[in-house]
């Protein structure tokens, strides 16, 4: 924490020696005092930013003007078989992004109704909040990260109190844009949050803070519960008016340039498995029946014939199979730590692992 009175004294002395006018000194101190009051680092311009992150100003400019050369792109397969594109920043740019994340973004609070990408907020608690409810509605935001554009982020940094030059650089360093055709200038408004940058998850939460609070207020007025986990929104209660709620969400999302993925709308009553983010929440938080049965089936044969024999019978060639199975069981236990069946399976596997790898 900056001792602002001491900072003012030193700043004024140096500024007078350089030849700054009293008007400029007052302007700079008012600017810096606003940032200090929010526990933010004082950054006067993009050159000052370059010095704070430890890179030449020309490097920051290259990272902005030739963004595609500062990211490694690859795809990972999702559960539904489709692929998600990941844009991972190079180590140098990632280091700069971590500075922005830790020194600026983490100093800002997200909405209490946002449960994703936030230190000390547990996935299980978000799910537990919606157990034992008569009705559950889940909605999905379409193309989440790519839909959060430069202007949203630029305006956010401006609202924190940073100068336009600083906000411009911070916003560009946190966003990605695909390369345009040769000789064609890329429209800065097309820049978006890249999935793979450390700043993207928390920035998305901050951009949606007002949205989350607005939706929560609407839900409280209608005796409903609301939480958001990344692009997944969950609503629960005794009587959900789907049409009114969805209409309200579409309007609120449109205010920040986002869209609802109508195809992923899921309404569940108590007489069916109520699934949120792939987890059952009807009476208690636990793995879906199909996932439990897979684990149960594998453990039956491992218990009966032993791990080594089970691997031969199933032609399982993955060297990490046992670790994979323990991981699934541990995930189930993270959802329901009191699950005696999964606890027993974990103990059996640990013993079988010792025999197999000894």
C-alpha cells in the first residue's frame, strides 16, 4: 500500500526539479490519488506501464500490433465431440498479463452471484445452493469469451480511473484478434478475450458484474435463486416463469453485446435428474448415474480379479489408467466428501496401485 502523503511529497519535489507547472502537478496527484484509493498501481502512461512490467515500450506495441505472433493456437476436444480453440500467450506476454491480473484485476470485486474463476469460491458450494428445489432452469451464453470485445474492456479500465493511453494498452494486452488480409487494417473493436490468457476468466467476471447483480435483483423479486458459472447461468425455485425470465435475460445480455444460446436451455423438475454443469443436484450434489455406474463397473472387476488382470481383460493400454480412475473418484468425492462408496473405491485403488507399480 502506497503512503500517499509521502508519495505526494517525493512526486512534487521531482516534478518541480523537472520543470512541471503547479497545474500539471495537481492534475497528476489527483489522478494518482484516485488510483491509490482503489489500491491500484499508479500508471501515468504506456511508457510507465512498460517500465512496471519490465519490458521495452516497443515490445508492448509489437504485442498489440502483431498479436497473432504472441499466441500459440491449438484445439482441445469437448465432451460433446466438438473442439474448443485455445489461444495461449507466449511466456513473455503471459508474464505481463499476470501483472495486470494480480496488481489490477484481483483488486476488484466480482458479483457475489458469480461463482467461477474466483479464489476461495468452491464449485461444490455453487451446486449445493440449488439442491432440493422444485424447478431448475439452466441457460448458456453463446460464444462467451469471443463475444466479450475490446470496447467492454477498454471502458472498464477507464472506469477504474486509468488514462485513455493506459486503458488502451491494458485492453489490447488482454485481448486477441485474428490477422486480417494483407494490407487490411484490423478493426480494434473486433479484439476479444482469448480463451487461454490468464486475464480472460476474471475479466469476464468483472465485465458481467452489473449484469449479475441486475439478474439477481430480478430473481429475488420473483423468489428465485440465481448463480452464474462462466457462461452457465442457473435459476432455481418453486415456480419459474420461463418466458418472462428468458426475455429479461436476453435484454440484459444485449446491453453488453452478448447473446443467449437458446438451444442449450434446459428446464428440469424434481421428477427428472436435475443436472447443473454435468452434476446431479436433486437431493444432494453427486456424480450422474451413468458416471457412477462406469466407476462401479470398473471397480467390481478390479476388486474381483485385481488391477493387472482387469487391464488385460479390457485391453486397457493407457499407462495412466489407474490415475485416471482415481481422478474420477476424487472428483466425485470433491462433490460429496461423505460418499462412502467412493471412499471405499479410492482405498481399494490405492492398494492395487501399490501392488501394480511395486
